[in-house]
């Protein structure tokens, strides 16, 4: 698969593998305490964010998939990362999302996750997707519901995240196909 030409487009967004120029937005995102509250860690220093950024890029190189950089078409700005994620020890094939705070509540997470779920089922051949969501993250729970996922109960992440309290939300490919949300620009 040629990662350089892999692009998913929605009405308002471009999803593509991360590029060097995405790091500024990525570092700011991971440095935001309110954002990181639900992503299982303290805000990350720029040097730690760099390692996280390279982990994502490395997953693309080794596995052929990872979270996409989400680019807002109207501004060209990096606004988050959304997509498939399945590191060693993970409880399943996840499609996760994280959008910068000033672009939350615009439907971008649902729009991007819809495209990423389609891609995970069609290109990666996954039979189900899960979403690992902090039990207090009402906004991500709402996105999961909009996507048609249901709460399957508590789970545990592998170290070093084993103390995080999360629920697994998810659905099968057949369930997705039966009620796939329509992409909208609103």
C-alpha cells in the first residue's frame, strides 16, 4: 500500500497518514490538559509528544495502518487524529478519535470516524471495531452512539495504562453495514 497517496475525504475533512508538518498541531493537542484527561495520561511535553508522533508514523510503516491526521479542508489545519489502532495487547481492533478542543462539537469526530470505520472494514478486512472510552467522557460516548456502537462494558488496557477506567464500545461489520451513519456536513 502506498501511504503517500492514501487519502480519505469527507465533505469537510481530509484524512491521511501523518506528515512531518502535522507535528505542531499534534504536540499542542497532546500538551492540552483538558484533552489528555480523557486520553489516559497527563499532558505530554513536546519531547514526549514527538515520540508519540513517531509511534503513530511507525505503526503506519510496520502495520500499514494507524490513526490518520485529520485536516480541516476549509483551513488546511491539522485538527486531530482519527482511525484504526491496534497495538500489542490491545483489547481489539479500535477506531479511535481525538479532535482539538476548538473544533469539538462540530461533528468532525463522527464524520472522520465514519470514513475510518468504512476504511477499516473495506481495506483492512476487520470484522468488528471497538472504541475505548474513558467512563467520564460523555462527548466521546455520544460520538460512539451516533456511530451505532453500544457499550460492551468495562475493560482494561495493557501497561502502562492498566489503571485507566475505560468502557469498550463497539459493533460488528454486519451491524455497521445495517445502520451505517450518513456523512453530513453539519
